[in-house]
């Protein structure tokens, strides 16, 4: 008689993938991964890193402004950009992010049509909670 393993939930599955995507990050100040999903299908992924074709933080160092590295493009933005490059609509999709979006990424998420945000660690900006409620974008704190 074989022992059957417990399957992880869809939420755990996609957040696990977001954590794996984060291992590609090239800014050692924060390793973040994002996965955009619709109907249990991955539409796009992204991690924080420099502009395509330019050296990364882990190669040439950080560009700091107000205690933030501005050399990197955030994981959520990279996932949204990859969708645009490939002509993939994000309407009514969900995003799984290892850390909650910053305010600028939240605005991109909202305008891209993503309707639900799963996040691991809460990261800095309380404004996203207020605006998510106003916009009926569901925020789900998911720890695994």
C-alpha cells in the first residue's frame, strides 16, 4: 500500500513558483518573484532585475536614490511587460508576488486588469490596501 502525498492548493502551487522565479533576481537587496495566472494557467513571470541588455546590480552595483535601488525593474512590472511583449491580455487575471507590490507596481497591476493580488511578505506601502479596496482588487496575504 503506497502512501499518497497531499497535493498543495493552487494558491500554494503558484506562490511556490513565484519563490522559484525570485531566485533569478539580480538585485541582492531584495529577491522578488511574480507569477501572473488566469484560470490556473501561467500567463507570465517576472523577477527584479536591470534593463534588458544592461549589466545587473550583482555585476556593477546598485544605483541608489532615497535608500532604494532604482537600477532594477520590479518583478511585477517585468511580468506585466513580458505579457505586453507577447500580446497576452491580463484582464481578470491574478498575480502571485513574494512581497506585496510597491505603490508604483500596484498602479500598474490595477491598470493592467489584474483583479487579485496574492502576496507573501508585506512590503512597505499601506496605500495599496486603501486603493485595492476602492478598486475591488482583492489583496490576499498568503504565507507558505
